[in-house]
C-alpha cells in the first residue's frame, strides 16, 4: 500500500524478562515514551491500533487488550482497534495506522505493540507459538518435521518441538538444512549471522542480550534443532514499542524538523504456491520497492525478522541484497555488519534485541526511525536516508501466514 504518513515520535521499553510487570505497565511505558518524543499529549490521539499476539494464552487477557493498556494511563474514549496477527501483529497495527492517516480519516494515530511471553509455566509460552499454525493440521505438521529431521540425521530436532522449544525453531531448522543442501550454505555462515547480531546488540541498551559472541561461541552453544544452536534462535521476551503516526498537515502544524516518512507498507498473507515460486516475502518486497520507487541498492539500513539466524541469511536473498543462494557469501563479506555496505539488524535483531512477538514489528520501526534521524548512538549508520523493515508471522503450508514490509525515508 502506497502511503503518505509521518512518524512523529517513537517509544520502546527494554526487551527482556519482566515477571514482575504486567502488560499494562509495559505498554504504558512505550506509549508515554512515544508521546513525549512526538511532543504530543494523550488527548491529541484520535485512534489507536494495538498489536498483541499471545496475551490470551499467557496472561488470560482476551478481547480488550488495547483498551486495558490505554485506560491504565487515562486514555479512553478514542477508538481502539485490537490487532492479532502472529509475529506480525505490531507491523499490522502500524500498517493500519498509516492507512488511516493516508486516507485522511485521522491526523494523529497511535500504533502500539506489547507482549508478555515469560511465564512460570514455560508450556504456556510455547503454546502461544503452536497456535500460530493450522492447529487442525498440527499433528501432521509435527510428524513431517520429525520425519524430515530423522531423514537428515538431525537427532535434536527429532523430538521436543512445542514442549522444550517453540516449534517454529524446527520449521526454521528444516528450511536451513534445505538451504545447506541446495546451495552449500554452511553452519558457520549461520553462526556468523548470530555473531554479527550479538555485536550490534552489545551496542543497544534496550537489547535483551548484550554479550558479544564469536562464531566459535555460537557453534559451541547447546544444540536446539540441527543446525540451530541456542544463539541462532530468538528468545522469548517481554516488551513494548510504540509509534505516533501523523498526517503531513499535522506534521507541518507540529513543526517537525526531522520527519521520517512512511512511503510504503505492504501487508499480505501467504498462499499455496510452488517451492520455487515467489512467496509472501518476495511479493511484499517487490510491491514495496515499486511503491517507494527504490530498489535494494538504495537501502541504507534494514531490520529483518531474524527469528532464527538462517531466516536473516535467507532474507538477504528475498530482499535482493544478493542473488538467490548467495546469502552465505554476503554474510562472509561483512556487508551486513555495521560499517558494511548494507547493515542489517543494527538493533541486534530478534536474536539479541529479543522477540516479544506482538511488539517486534514496531520495535523495528523504532530502530529505523532513530537511525534515519541520526539517533542510533554507537550503532548509527552514517548518512542513513532509506530504511526497510520486514516482519512476518505464523506458518501455513510452506509460506508465512502474515507478512509485512515497510519502507521509511528521511
């Protein structure tokens, strides 16, 4: 969708383990931060889109999640639209906020993503991910994953999915093994993605994990599902991120001096297609490039949905940062590291910044907005003017259930 909207302010909590905080306090912190950043007050908001994926399963809060969070800080009366779209919940909320502003329905809209995944009963956390596939086909999905693992000698991946870990790590592991077989990608190259993101995360005060890892550290870590060791898998986490989206007219009225413009945000669901045909990711990217009138060579900084290290490496190819099958060579070249040609996941990505699923998409927008405004601190990409965020969620068949790609420019 070609849009004409401005990010007036952003706010975000640190991501991590917050057993002593509820969804209300986490969400409130992000909202207050975004309002302060925009120089606005709560009574100037005209609508709110609130992304959350798992509160029903983890906390028991259903139906009115956004209203509960906002009312806790005295925000009521305005329309609140609750958005649930797996790991793409927040980016979908942002997409809808931008659409409403572009359509001229509202001038000032809040987009919020908030999530609590940590729970004393880990099975509740893992159940949240198991619900992001077709549950009527769950037994068949698990059987296929286990059979594929056994065929390739992946002993760790042959059992425990959905109980000891998110079943999505098994889906990513299967894709990684296929990429290795087809293109000769190595486990060291996947480990290099995790190591690179640990460097970026070490520079991010809001990241869940700040320790810098070497490739050797990543490879020596416990195996989760072959070839994925623990640092190659995104952690569960708690956190929230918010953005205030305004119209051009409102931006002029506010006198914004360093605006970040949203020029395209494309949201699609997956579909049944052949293995070598473009899927939701590729189609969203193509549309976003067309609408923004840019190509991969114009990008200065990118945030991708690295729920696993292989997911980032394969995203390089889907984005056109390198030809198909050459993601391994790109990570080896150092191009996607800070100081490289096209830094990816300067925030540390999901692997190190963390992945509170309902907040992730807007957390990407926060990082990129700050990068474009020169507020990236130690991880600032010099001269960044064009940024892209890719956030997907859920899985049906061989494609993502939801996919969103957004382009921001300064």
